[in-house]
C-alpha cells in the first residue's frame, strides 16, 4: 500500500504541477494577445510620474522589447522563484498587494465553506429523517439555492439585516457580523451541489444490507447516520468540496464587491479597470495554484478514506 500510494502521490503531484504551468502560460498568452500595450500605455501615462529612464528599466524588466516567447520565459522564471513583479498603478510589489488582500478573502472563503458544509449536512439529514412532507421540501432546496445568484442573496441580506434590522453596518464590512452575512451569501449557492451529493450518497448507503442490519438492532436514525452512514456517504463529497473551491474563489469577487470588503475581489476589479497586467496575471495564476492544490489534496485523501480505491490503477489514469 505504501509504495503504491507513494507512486500514486508522485503521479498526481506531477500532473498538478503541469496543470499549474499550463494555466500560467495560457493566462500569459491570453493577456499578451489583447489589443494594445497596456503596460507601456500605463507607464507613459503622465499621472504615473515616471521618467524615461524609469520606463526603460521597467520595459527591460518585463522584456517588453523582446518577442512574446522571451517575455513568457522571463515571466515564468520569475513566477517559479516567487517573484510576481510590480503593480503598474501603485508601483508596489504585487506580492505585497496580494498578501495584504489575501487574509480577508481567505477568512470569507473559509467561513463560507464551513457554513456551506453545515447547510449541506443539515439538508441531507433532514431529507432522510424529517417527516415525508418536510423531507420532500428539503430535497427541493438545493435546486432553489442553485437558481438564485449570490449577488441577489447578498442584496437581500443587506436590505433585511443591515438596513431594516440593523444587525450590521455597511460602513464596517470587515466586522465579524458583516463577514458572517457575506459568508452566508457565498455559502448558499455553494452548499447546493454538496447537499445533492450527500443526499444521493445517503440514498445509496441507506439501502445497503449493513444499514438494514443496523436498523434491525434498534439504532435510531441519528445513531445510524452518525455511526454508519456519514463516512461512506461523505466520500464523494471530498471531491465535490475540491471542485467548489473554484466557485468560492469566483464568488468571493462578487461578494466582496457587494459588501464593500477589501480583498482579492477588489484587487482584481482595480487591476481590470486599470489594465494592471502584472497584478491580474498574479491573481489568476495564484488562484489556479490554490484550486489545483485543493484538488490534489482531495485526490491524495480519497484512497486513505476509502480502501476500495486502487491506487495503482489511479496512478496510471
């Protein structure tokens, strides 16, 4: 098991590294083929306050006087060493800009993920053990959650809890209460696919022979759920959680804008409007790294949770 799992882990890690590199190259090429030269235009803006010598040093740093492939090689080399360049708007290091904004986004995304898992577990449990009438309603909730955009949810929560009930203020978007409602906004649509997977897993596992035997021994629904059904039903959810990380990252941009939070969403918005290519390249690339890393963790965790997974076959897949 250990040698087979080691080969499996190395294969998955190699695939993840290739995906990250391809994502970086693709992002760079897409930005490079956009019409105009956003970097040079930003540098030569009179408001930038840069001298001609400063401009030439930046042009040389980014290789703007070189072919696109040379620029790509220089950019990729800096990325692999952790050097993300400098913002064309503020002249600050991109790593500093991203580092200052990242804690707020991580707090929002992690809180939203925790709430989404809690919502999904509660819906799935109720769909199985609530009275039939309520169970049917609970089974419809994931579809309803998916049909409502998170910006609509955010506006409704702000109108109800900020303006009417005064539970939080929009002037302090980073307070604990405001963060909680922002996380709920992000968690509601994210919880829907997770709840559907859990419900399907519980449907399958509850029909298995071991579940019938456990019921015959007098276990209550809650005992059966906690002791026998949670783990096998949750295995597909591990992969689902890894997939919804992408939705959390994308949804954070919209949610932060709605609630006025300073995070990665604000950085992206300013980078797009100001054509700040180094910042945009760094954010997209780091998002790809996070997404791939979470999926790699899910891949490596699955064989440990489910011994039925053949790591030798998975390594060759």
